[in-house]
C-alpha cells in the first residue's frame, strides 16, 4: 500500500463518533461494510489509522478491513481534494490521448491517480467513461467537462483553480 502524501489529521470528535458507532454495532453480523461506510462518512476516506480503529472496534483482522476497503470502489484510501479531477480512460478517450493527459496531470500535480496533493487542493482519479466520447480526450474538474484536450492545455486549466 502506498502512503498518502497528506498526513492523517482526524479530530477527537471524529474518533469519538466512530468509536461510538463501532461499540453500538460490534456484535452485529455483517457489521464491517456498514462500519466502513460510516467511517468514510465521518472522515471522508479510509486511511490506515481509521482502518485500524475499525479493526479494533469490531475485533476483526486489519487484513480483512483492508481487503473490504480495497475491494469496493465506493471506498477511498486517500483524501479527496477541493478540486477533484477525473480523467477518462475509456476507449475513445484513450485512443485520442487521455493517457498523455493523465501523465501531464501527474507531472504538474506531483501525484499519481488515486492520490491527493499535500495541500489537499487537487485529487486525481481515473474513470472509464464520462459519456462525452465526441469530445475525446476528456477530463472533469468538480464535474466541469474539459474536452478535445492536449497535454499542453493542462497547466493553463489547472491555473484557473
């Protein structure tokens, strides 16, 4: 597992809320998935520190918690930035150069897909289709669509944010 570039900074209130939830539901069969959903609702993502709290609170192995957290796409092990960038790697976008767009974003932001910049300003993710194939290659920033992109346009677009 790679380490997040953003240090964990949970609050006492968040910890207390999660621990109260875990205590109330620890004896329930199938409590792990709802507990992870609650933890992500509280923290916004599931860093190792939160996974350890869930494992301890439910008395399940950390490996099981990690396995569930990484199996389901709804969970993120990394925080999301104020500006969430998604690059389409679907067939139409990929053949028109979205791989190069993603590489330029990684270079400009200093992060890989699935990560967040240390200042939590940007996060970068991949998706398989944004439904804008006619504008390929495409990316979105907080839902705003940017199409017919070239790698050289990336710095200018990022500067807007």
